[in-house]
């Protein structure tokens, strides 16, 4: 059983640029959630994708957008990057049926905006 | 929405001692309470979880207790070891909905 994999592991971007982060979900999971973790803080929910549609969103502006593909992998896109977007971006996969509420997290992508 | 508060923010213990981390939540409809361990440079790893129909759960040196009336839950680690040093996060959710995390506790176990 494979876990959640994220790419790239590290990224440096300039303010105003756009970035795409990628996530492959754990085998058997059909839902992907994205979280932003600032230094010294707990993860903050960005949005969740289920059946290729957004299934919930946290308090993040529209310049944060995403996609889920038929194989349940996902992308997080951030436009017009700001310095405060510097954080660890975590992808978590889960299964929306069967009574298993658990999430499996990837190791994250460390984004630095300069 | 849900709000989760976690205490303490840092905890230093001697190897072999016990460590306790406490969390409170605000949404009485939350029914799933996982605990995650995050080591430097890694994503959070689930170490134990509990549902609202259970008051206590144990897994070797780790236990979690839940008090639904008071809306708080705690993580207990006994016989701590240096490899237990990490940041621990509590979280809460309603079933399949998103997790709301606490701000984390940095646990340092000294040999």
C-alpha cells in the first residue's frame, strides 16, 4: 500500500508568480484535502476534493485553487504569490465511505516566496 | 466553525517520565479526535485516534481520553523515550468533514 506523495519537496518563488503543487493519494483513498502550515502553527484547511469537485473550503482567497483527477491525484494552484504564502503545504488523502475517518498526510511541499 | 485549543505549547520531560497534552474543542457535534506526531521536515503522522462513543483508548505507551461533557480530550504518553521528541497535534472533526487542528505541543524528552 503506497502512502501520500507530494512534489516538489521544496520550491522558491518570487512574489507575484504562480505555483502548482502536486499530490498522489494513498491507494484506495478517494478524497484529497490540502492544508497550509505556517511555521510554528497547526495545519489550516484550504479545501477538499471528492469525485473531482471541491467539497469544502477554508478561509482562503480564490487565488488558491485546485483540481482532482480521475485517479484521485490532485493539484494545488496559487496565483499572485504573496510573502505570507510561504509555508509547508500538506496534502492528505482519505476515504469518504466505510466509516474510516482517518487522514493520511504526505511530507509536504515547503514553499518559500521571496 | 470548530475551534481547538491545545496546551501546553511546549513540554520538557525526563526520559521515563509521563507526558500529558490536553485539548478542548468547541463544536459538540465533533465525533472524531485524532492525534498526530510531526517530526522535523515530515508531515503529520497519525499515532492514535478516538471516537465520541468511546471514553478511552490505549495503544502500548500511548493513551487518549475523551470527556464529551466537558469537550476535552487528552494524550498520555508513558515511559517517554528520546525518540518521542516531536511536535504533537490534536484535531477534531465531524465524521468525514475536514480536520481542525490545535496549534501543537513541542515535546522534548531528555535522556
